[in-house]
């Protein structure tokens, strides 16, 4: 089901249709935790590359008029060809740009490719190929209703311990046990007022003053929090899980099989 009030192509009353939405998909990671082989985003799920599932998940929302895919730097042409080879909605535009060394850099390169007129930006991991369109629409709607930064998230099932990290295999001392009921596991797409997200990336530019150390920010919303801007959480979805380890591929195939079965009946 799609929220028709978010449909960019429908005449609407009341809603501000000048607010155009683009999705940036950082897909430039190597995905080494999944094991050796092709970059994670190009791994097949039910015969279709994970990235194509993720692109379709964004384009399924009638509010999304543009999808920017940030490809591994040496695979941009291959990714462009991949998009050309697969059926995608005609109402949506697709652009491919080469990515950077970290997710943060890749997202910034995606933001640089956005045309004027885009006011709402989704940032969605290629590694979350199965997020349902209702979750995408709920994020967009919350941004359009005035929240500058919105993240879908789920309560945790596991209790979480904060530890003092030790070398691999060594017992790690526990330093705290945060109250589980107050924690949420964050998913994507995360939705932003464009100007706010651009400001966050300018303020915490990789390598610059205020930059996150090492791998850069792994989560755009965290950068917006550091600006002192309120980030809000909306309900996520269990099918928006990140495909990271080999077992996640098994789960993703099972979700797709269940969807196919539901389509038949
Ligand atoms: O490594 P991780 O699973 O946290 O990556 C999250 C997302 O960021 C993935 O979709 C990955 O392709 C992307 N990424 C990127 N550029 C990088 C590293 C990761 O676009 N240099």
C-alpha cells in the first residue's frame, strides 16, 4: 500500500507539493563481513542484485522522484549498466555517482549530486534491500510534517552491555548495562530536511575539524544530533534489517520467498 497523499504525480489539496524528495543510496562498501566475493551491494538475492532491491524499495514510494546511487569508485559504470538492465519505475529518475573511502564520504558525494528543488532527502543503505514502502513513506511524512531528521528504529530484543574493548578473544570487562527499554536499533531510510543534512556534512566533513575519527560517521542522524538538532524516531520494520553476515542472506531469501508466496495467494 502506498500513501497517495505522498504521491508527487497526483494533484493534492492541502499538502505542500513543492517539497520534492530524493533518496541517496550509499552502496560503495566492500561488505567484507559477508565473506569474499563481489561488493556486497552487487550480491544477488533471488537472482537480483541487492542494490536493485534497495533502489526499487525507494522508488516504490511515489514521493521519491530521484534516486542517487553511490557506487564503488571503480564500479560506477557497471552499476549504471545494472540499473539500465533492470525494470525500474518510469516516474523516478536515477543517477549513479562514484563513492568515497567511508560511508560518510559516500553520502556527501551523493548529496553533491542532488539538483535544486529537492527539499527532503532519504539516506538508505543498499544493505537494507527489503525495507517495506510503508516504512519509507512514514519517514518521508514525518519530515514533511516538520521534523528535520527522522530515523526508523525498533526496540531491542537483546540486552546490551557496554564494555572495555580487549584484543580479539580476550574477556572484556563490562562497564555499563543501559536500560533496554530506552534503547532503539536504528534502521534506514533516515529522512532529513536537505539543508539540515548538508549543514551536518559541512560541519563534520571527513578529515576536517569536528570530523568523526576512523571510519567517519556510520549514521547521518548522529551527525545531525551533534549539530544540536532534534532527531526523532518512527517505528521501523523487521524486514528493514541490514544484510551484513552470511546468515542475513538466508533470512533475506526467506523474506523474498514469503513475499512471492503471498503474491500468489
Ligand atoms: O559497512 P556498513 O554495512 O556499515 O555500510 C553501510 C552502507 O554504507 C552500505 O550500503 C555500504 O555500501 C555503504 N558504504 C559506502 N561507502 C563506503 C562504505 C560503506 O557507500 N566507503
